[in-house]
C-alpha cells in the first residue's frame, strides 16, 4: 500500500472522528464527548508524531521550506488539541473550534498529498526506510482497532 493510501486512510479516520465530535457537542453527554475527544486526540497526535519521525527526515535536505510549513501546521494542530482538551474538561467545548480544526486539517492533508506523500511514494525501492514501514503498519492496525466492535 502506498504512503498516500495508507496515511490518506488515517486522514479520513481522523476527519470522521472530528466530525463525530462536532456532532456530539450538540447534545451528547460529556462522558461521550470526552470519549470521542480522546480518540481524536490520540489518533491525530500519533499521526503527526509519526510523520515527523519517519517521513520528515527523508526530505529535510531536499524540501526544507515545505517541511517547515507542515511542521508549523502540526504545531498548530497540537495547540488546538490542547485547547479543545481544556474546553472538554470545563464542559465549554463548542462546535465552531472543532469545525475550524477540521477545515485546517483538510487543507493540511491536501498539501501532504501533493508534497510529503507524493515524495515518499516516489522514493526509489531499496532506499533505507528507517522505520517508515513499521509506522505505516502501526497506523493501519490503529485504524483497525478503532473500528466499532461488531455486535455479537
Ligand atoms: Fe501532517
Ligand atoms: Fe498527514
């Protein structure tokens, strides 16, 4: 599976969870909201941490400006998660900041498809992967674990 496909699925799952959170704040209990928020938080942080650890180092020399932009967008997303967490704990979380983050992540994902993921998929076979494959596999398994359990 290509990097674009694999991490593209991750983007879709993260967007879906954020959308779920955005709907949950309009009436679900705070227990449910906190539960959904934790999934969003865990999934998004694991995704961006992994990109920085396993993908960025390969393109630091060839594309420093783009990586700087992506890194700044990651920092922004982490900060947004910190703020949403506080709002969740204070029970003041509203729909708008969630939808705002969702919009930013969609733009970020579109940029990654054209840059980071495209470069990763163009890399010659046999070049050292340095943990990239393990990262993709880990994200794939995380997505599987994240599926709602089948009712017995
Ligand atoms: Fe990213
Ligand atoms: Fe990404």
